C-alpha cells in the first residue's frame, strides 16, 4: 500500500535527509532541536501528528546524537509506521566483549531503538544487526564510492584494504572497477596508534586508494600511506564510507602525503563527496505518494 512518507531528520543528518526527501519527492518535516542550560537536549517535530509513515534519518556519531535519535522516535509515536535510518551507527565497533566486564555497547544501544524497521549503511559488523529488536538491514554504499573512484581517472589504480576487516569492502569495490586489490595486516596499539605489517604490495608507480569503512583518528590511513609510499606508490588517496574524522585526523592524513579524502555523506563533512541519498531513497521508492 502506498502511503505518504515524511522524512524526519535529527541534527546530525540534515543534508542527507534533505537529499533523500528531494530524491523521493516527499515531505521533509520541520524539526527543532536545542540544548537546555544544563546540557539536556530538547527536540520537537512540527506537524507530525498527521503523518502515517515516518522515516527518521539520524546518524549517531556522538552520545548527544543518539539522545536526539531516541527523542525523534518518541516524538513520532503517533505515526502508523516508523522506519529508522541510522546512516552511521556509532558504537558498532564495540560489538563484543573484548575484556571481562565490558559493555557490548552496540547491543546496549541497539536494544533501546524501537522501530518497524531499522536501516543503516555499511555497518562495521553485520552481526550487530541482530542486536536490534526490529528487523535491521545494512545497505551497501561501496558501489557509489566505486563510481566516484572510477570518475577520478587514476593511473593503473589499486585498491588497498588497510586491515582484514575492510577486505570485503575493498575487494568488492576493486572487482566492480576491474582494478587490482590487496590488503594489509593491522594491529591496534591504542585508540590512535596502529601498526601495519608490510606485505610488500605491488604498488610501484601506481595510484592507490586505501578503502576502509571508517576513518576516525586517521591513524590507520597514516600508517598504511607510509608503507605504500615506501613501496613506491605514486599517489595515495584515502576513501571511506563513514568520515568520523575526529580531532586533527584530516590534517594528519594530508600531512602523511595523501592526495585527497573521498567519503560518503553518512556523516556530513567537507570530504563527503559521495551521496548515499539515492541508496536510501531506493529502500522507500514505490512506497510513497509524491507530494
Ligand atoms: C576498525 O576496525 C575500522 O574498520 C577502522 O579501520 C578504524 O575505525 C579506523 O580508525 P582510525 O582512523 O582511528 O585508525
């Protein structure tokens, strides 16, 4: 049955939500958010009572964004159907108990989300999807990133996964592009420091794109770039789905000799040159009455 969809955005996904609404040709709700003097968040979605199908779009890179997501779901509780799109689901990397007594944060946060269906983009570990009480689906933005890389007209390009966790992402992108692929072996030393084992990749004289799901502090990209340069790579680019990019990550990456950073708009950053709006709109296409 076709219903009239309203896109409802939280503070972290305003650009993407606007693009999804434009792509679907549907209503974009007017949402107000602010912070009380004591730091508590306030949120109000205007004219939501008459909406029968709400699609909430809100990434959760910070705790405050997560609170906003919970507030959005609560504010929309008069709707017949609530689908929640969390383009970047924070805490997904704490997907298991690495040490005794740790919280499985991804599970704790997923459990608190009530919805008819949850959608996310390239979740760090697909196993996390089972932590949501609602059916949950992760859509794949790698083809969109691949299309962008193809448009860059690189010289004898190669895609490199900086660790084993990024192998599927990098391999599928390289296969779509019909270019070479390799991966590194990473050991994490601390939150900011990693050690990458050389595998002497065949990168001499070639343009190389390091592709990871997340770039956070930039430590992984910096260390991988160093090794690629040592092995004769001509130009190195860094690409990811989720540009978390904390603190001086962008500076560190450029200072390491990277030519450019390519990322999607699951998080709204200056390097978010690939949009996932069409990918998200595809989920709901055919379900909406154009307005
Ligand atoms: C970890 O497993 C992820 O896939 C990324 O490799 C990691 O989050 C990158 O972090 P950073 O940019 O801080 O090295």
